[in-house]
């Protein structure tokens, strides 16, 4: 059984742990974000050959031979450091850049995955593209956290006659 | 996202095909809960932020199932395609989400 003195000797750890986790979240989160931005940039250039449109009609001059539903999705969450900053920001109001960046990266990722999905299935373009955002509630005890946000991109892939 | 031989599109018409017959609204849904292992992993991932791959996969599977159920219903009406498909995700309870897919069953030539 733990005596009070055994517990007391770990007080410094319990005090530092939240700050340690925040710092870890900040640095690792930043590194992951930068790596993701580089990957997005590279893949966006690569997938330019699969044009994406929000119109229902295929591009002018395309004779479509086959069509089918394509999609791409991603669930993202924010690190604790950014959540803390966002919480502070909510006191004064204004832009929360941390969330803007997260959602923007998630949308780009979902669109890229949709393009990859379209390519895998032999389509040459995507029409009628829609983007949807859904907030997923967490199962945690505090009950007010967000487990993550799902971004779904979907559309109709079209195959062009050669 | 492919049902055997059934054509699905989220546009009003299927590019390159002509709609012959209308069979009405069809839908499919599923409610999924995250399992505890995935939830714990997601909790750890929350430290650094970024993608929660377990959830992405979970929702993809769920959406696939909702689509399958929608297609089943479409097949039973004698349709060979579903057009104007829409998706909806709602958090119905703590730790559970409903995935809902609906569209219009049609016969295309």
C-alpha cells in the first residue's frame, strides 16, 4: 500500500508532466505538420492530372465511358498544445490559426485521397465533388472533448474515352 | 466503393448514361461505436495531433456498410444504379456515430 510519503516523492513528476506533454505536443506536432504540408504539396502537383470539379457535367469535350462513386476521408485531431492556445483565444475571440491550419490540411488530404481512389479505379477525372465535415464526440469521462473531425470528400469519377 | 455491377454517382445523372426508369429514394445506415483499443490509441495520438488512422478506417468501413445496405435496397427495387447519393454523419451518442447514405434508385441503359 502506498504511504503518503511514497506518493509525495513523485509530486515533482506530477507537476511537470502536463508541461512536458504540452511541450512534446508542440514540438512533435509542429514537425508532423511541416512534414504533412510538404507531402501535400508534392502530391497535389502529382495528382493534377486527375481534374476535380464541383460541377455535375464532365469537362467540355469529354466522352464519358464509365462512372462511379469515389471518395476520400480523413479523421484529424488537434494536439493539446494547440487546444490550449485555442482555449485562450476563445476568451478574446478572433481567428484560431491552429484549427484553420488543421482543417485546411485535412481537406487537402481528403481531396488527394479521393483523387488517388479515382485513379486506382481507372477514372480520369471527378465531377460533382462535395466536401463534408463532421465532428466526432469523444467517449472520455469529461465528456466535452472532441475525438476528432472527419472530412469526407466524394464525387463521381468519370472515365474518358481514348 | 463499388457494388457489383451497380453504378453509383453523386450527380443527378450518370455521365455517359441515360436514365430510363425511376425507382425512388433508397437509403442505408449503420451506427458504429469506437472500440476501446482504438479509443486509447486516439487518446495517445491527441498528444501530438494529426490524423487518427483508426477512426479514418472505422468510418470508411461504416460508410461502406451504409452504402452496401443502400445498394441492397436499390437492387430489390430492380434498379441498376443509384444517382444523387448523399452522406450524413452524426454523433448520436458519446463514442458512437451514425453513417447514413441515401440516393435515388434508377434504371440506366
